[in-house]
C-alpha cells in the first residue's frame, strides 16, 4: 500500500503522439514515479479520455493528469462531472493554454512536482450547449480557424499555426455576423470569444481581466467584418493589444446566447464541440485543478 500522503495519479495519454511528445511524457513520468503512485491509461480514439475519466474510481485515484493539450483536458473534465477527482496537466499539446494560464510551464521536473505536491484549488468552468470547457469557447470565424488547422501544421509551427491560419482565413467573406446576448443585453459582432481565462491560442492575452477563479466570463466582441479587420485583430492579439482596439469590446457576463447561421461550428478549448445556436453558461459545479506550488 502507498503511504497515505502519496498522491495516486492516473495519467491519460495518447499512444499515437509524436516522438518528442513521447520523450517529454517519459521524462515527466521518470520524475514523477519517486513522488507519487502512477497508473498510465492510453486512449484509443477521440473521446476516449472522457470515458476513462468517467470510469475512474475516486477511491483509487486522487488526480487524473491529462498528458496532451487543452483538448485532452476538455475531454477529462467532461468525464468528471459529479466526481471528486482533481485534474492535473502534463502539457504536450500545441498551445497548452491552460498550462500557460496557471504558470505551469513544460519543464518535466516542475510538472512532476506540481502533480505530486501542488495545491488543489477549485476553478470555474463553462458549458457550451451543455458541454464543459475550461479556457475559451467561440463560434464562427474563431471556430473556422480552429477547424482549419491541421495536425501537421500544429506540429511544425506550434501556437503560430493558429495565427497563420487566421491570416489565411482573413479573406473569407462568407462568414455572417453574429447576434449575441450577454445577460439579457444584445450585441452584434463579426466574431466573439467567450473567455474563462486570460490567454487565447497560446501565450496571447485576449481577456486580461478573466480568471479561472471568477464566476463570470470575459466576452471579447470583435465588431468589424472583413479581411483588413481580421488581419488587424490577429496582429493585435500577437502584440498583446487586442482588448485596447476601438472596435473591440470586452464585457463581463455569466450567460451568453449566440446566434448566426444555424449549424456554424463552435470551438471550445481548441476543438469543435458544438454548433450554433449556442448557449454558454458558467457551470455551477467547480472543477478541482492541480496548480504548481
């Protein structure tokens, strides 16, 4: 039997991950084994991490560690509804926005120490059409960019893959305007990101007043349509100036209803998870998250 103060950690990983991700995971596991009791579960297909989390026994595991990107974290938190198991992060994805948000970084020894000894704190998450998300959700142009980024491009460029595709999609004039209702007040915008954290797409700040401990979102409305506006928004995001643009409004809210063309994709945490019309709310049930010490 493990000592009572030794965390029992279920690591969920994708065995099809590339060589450098496997090497990084191996380094984290090597550092983690002396500090905690570790069980490894490998996913077989998209959505399998949710099933693994749903079947995990709280009597056997204290933490489920998502060895992957924000999409893997998303799958796991959707499998932990009603369960008293904390979520940890082994950042192996393209953007690793949650890891950046909590200041975890990617150093294997630091990640292992956080999983074994880091404080566990409740955080608020959102729901889009009933599905949980932890960092951000957005329809239309935002989701189109996510959907157009290939796995190969993400491997080659990392977070800049999203920026490259954003500029590539800038000249697509087919996206309709979005009608947005925030806590009963109506708005209209070309694009919207409902932010639960400060960062978007990597180390790029989109909503500086957002926070995982807050019971409201920061909703970023980008109001001007067209290719020049899209290019401007992309450059401003990379430069950390997006919230300061004159045609960008950031509004705090707890319930967001978004309408556009029925069936438009909605992304959450970097994956397509829903379609318009969308209702986005703060989940009343917090998620326990392992933070770096």
